C-alpha cells in the first residue's frame, strides 16, 4: 500500500515558522517588533522572546534552541544570553568577520532569468550587505533552487583575492564579498581555451 507523498509533521512546520520569524526580525526588520540589534547584530534572547510574544508570536526557549541547533544552514548563533543571524542582513550591522583567503573557486546559485544582468554587471549584493557565495556546487544548487530551476556559476575567488578583493567567511561557512565583477565569473557552457 502506497502511503502517498511525505508531508512535514506539525513539529517540522513549527520549526520552519520559528526559523522564518527569526530570519525576518534578526536580519531584516528588527524594528517591526521593537527590538534593537547591537552593532554586531546581537540581541538579548529575553528581549527577542518578549517582543515576539507582545506581537503575537510566542515561542519557547526550547523551540529557539532547537531552531538554532537543527537549522541545516546554521543561520543563527547564540552567545550566552544573546542571539544573532550569521549573515544575510539588510539592516546595518558589522558581523566583525576578519578577512579570509578564499578557496580558488567559490560558487553562486541563481536562475536563468538573472544571467543577462550578471553577465553585464557581475554579482552585486542587491538589498544585502554582501554577495553570498557557496563553498561547493551542491550548496549553490540548493540556493539557486529557492528561486526556480538552479543555475550554478563558478567564481574565480583566488584570482579576485590576489587582485585585492576582500573575502570574509561567516560562522556557517557562507563566503561574503562586496561584489564579483563579470570577468571572474564562469557561466554554464563556458569552455576554457
């Protein structure tokens, strides 16, 4: 007997809801619920939970800890009594990440409709502070798939670094840089001569 397609159980759905709520307010709209991130993006956990409850979204400390520990992308970090998003902010924060030497190649997941703009302008941070790059094709494929059929671009990060471009790596392994000029991007179908 076929059990049919698998559906997330209510615990998984709840975990996703809490994770999305945290992302929205720790990366993009802290003022929406009346919290203030410090210069490094941190907020006291008690303050976050109190503000969330006052705005109709209650969660327990156990749910918060589970989201932080179980998130496959390690989006959040806890330091003592504080929490922050590891990267992806559209609000002004300084994550305090030191410059780092990247691997020779990094990857970026996108979709076909973005390729013309990327060919002419390169990769830009858009509403974020930095361009997000993946250490492997598999991760970049997952990132691109969030917007449709993924296209993975290879980026010559080593050459960029040698030319003076600064890279940083977040606590969850996402590589960050201000922009990627088109000359460092290898598009699908590109063949070396």
